[in-house]
C-alpha cells in the first residue's frame, strides 16, 4: 500500500506530480481558507506525512492522534507553528524551506523600509483620494534611506541579504544577533551591537529574528523609546516579537517616524486593528516570500523533504 501524504492547502497541480507518482495524496481543497481544525485532526490520523502552512497549529494534540506520522514539512522558513519538542519526542522529522526564499523576503523587507521612510502608502492614498492639490516644498516629505544607518535584528540569511541591499544604498549596517556573524562583518562591514545601542543609533530598524520564547515581546515601550524620532521600524519575521500596543503608541505620539509591517501578532490581522488606522504605517499581509517563482520553489523543496523522509533518506533542511 502506498504511504499517505496530507497537504493542508490547495497547491497547483503542476507541482504535485512528483508526489502523486509515489504516494497517496490528499489535500484541503481551498487556496484561500485554512483547513478547519477538525478536518486536520481527522486527516492526520492516517497521514504518514503532512505538508503544512504557517497558519496551521501542529501541536502535541495533533501528533497524539497522528499515529503514522513520520514527517511534517512546513512551507516556510519559520516553524513556530509546530511544537518541535513534541515532534522530537515522537521521532517525527520536521523540515522547513530556507534559502529559496531569502532574496525574495529581503526584497520585500527593503521595500518596507523605503515605503515607510518615504511615506509611500499614505502619499498614494492622498493622491487617489484627490488630496494632492499642489506641489509644495515640504509636501509628503519623508526620511532618507540612502546614506543612513540600518539596524538589523536577527542577522541570519535574510538579514545578510537585507544588509547587501543596504550597502547598495550607501548605508552603514549595524546588527544584533545571538552569535557573531563573521561573514556579515567581513564582507559587508556590519557592526555588531547590543540591542539598546542598535535601537538608539539606527535610522531604520529591521526585525528579522525568529519567534522564540526569548524573542517574544522583545520590542516594547522601553525599546521603542530608545529609537530616534525620525526612525522607522520594520517587522518582517513574526508579529509576536513586537508589543503592538506599544508600537501603536510610539507611532501615534511620534516617538518614532513610521513602521512597515508584514507580520502581526494575530494573522490575518483584523482590518479594524488600531495600527491600520495610522497614516505612518505601511502594512502588507505576510507576503515576504510571495513571488510566484519563490513560492513554487518552496513547494518543490517541501515536497522533496517528504519524499526523502518517506524513502528513508535524510532531508536537506531538517529542523528536528
Ligand atoms: C516564512 O517562511 O517563515 C515566512 O514568514 C512565510 O512566508
């Protein structure tokens, strides 16, 4: 009998072919709506492999019913939606999709720096709303990006890719990371700083750290108060790292200049969220890796991981 794979969101037919040739594949048939919890639990009971999204909570309860489960392949680099400890205890392999999304996610992160600093979304809204009445010397003026200082919190692969872009804009690069990133220092001249120093010295602060017990809520009122009033804050890894109430207050009071947000504590973020009412917030719906090419590559990588594990091979990107 063929081994069984369950995919928690509808994926395009053309990428599914390699899996269909080898395994019995079942899939949640909606691209837009996440699989309901009861369906996910039911499907997990018989699955040998799960291909999951960041919107699926893959916890100990699920692993408890998933008696045959050998691999969870997450369609993302982040995997905070998976209880990796529970997976480890049960000998379930967990994989992710790094590398293929690095440059695409760095593009979006840098786009948020530019959009927030130069007020692009509020300026566009004003134009569309007929509020652009004349060119004026200080109309729609923002903050410079070129020649300024960027502070990157979380200097992994995506952080380095953002730093490379920043160098092209003549920026000085500061970073804060658990361990030293010698390559970023040697190749990009990046300077390692303590968090407080980085916040105080940067014109653009970019959050790229993974969400862990250590990073949850690491940016709150105290940290935002250290930033320059002309500085932007970009949130591009996981929303729960930032205290959103504190961020709202800082943006509203002008403690900082602007924010660019791709991620939120709760996703999808409700459209009446206070942050979305602020003109100095540029907000996009968790689209860091969302180019067609990259998403197709991520699907291929996550399917290859399933094939590898089910065929007894070591997957390339194993988390546990
Ligand atoms: C990731 O890969 O973790 C992204 O946040 C999802 O696009």
